[in-house]
């Protein structure tokens, strides 16, 4: 059974940090790039970051550059999103998604990802 399981969300004050994890199983993890997307209440889903399957290429949306860092541990089939200097506008449900890209990665919210996690809530209080 293919699974992507996010964890690490929670409630944090503005300026604080969280580290999200996306644990994969049921497929060949290092054949897939991984994206993080988020959706806030009443807003459209947006791409946050992505990481390629092997060469470590990463992309970030402008609003998180310098604050968020994506990484992956292929030995543990896990991708991480370290989120620092959190702002109230980062409040959202965060999802990880797997994409069968040979090179690079996409964090487009309209891309048809192969697999999705169930999401983890991140709430940043002011």
C-alpha cells in the first residue's frame, strides 16, 4: 500500500519553528521528487517547496525563501520541511506529494501528483 504520512504540525507562536516530516512507503521513494503544498482556509492550495529525487535540486515559493528548508533522507524514505521564523500567514494544512519527475521537481498546485499525504495542520499565532 502506497502511503505518504505527514507529521510535525502543531501550534506555534510567530517567530517559532516547526519541522514537518513526510514518511513514504509502498513505492520506490528515491524514484520520486517530493513537493510540499499548503492550503489555508478559504484560499487555494499553493506550492511551498519541492526537492528532486536524487540530485538535491530544490525550489521555494518566494514567501518562504530564507525561512524554510526542504531536505530528504532517502535511506529513511523521508522528506523534511524545516520552517523557521514562522508567520501567522503560514497557517495552513501542509501536504506532501510525490511526483515521477526524472530531473528537477514541481510544486505547482495544478500538477497531477502521483501520491498525496493526508496533511498536517500548522497554526501560527500572532
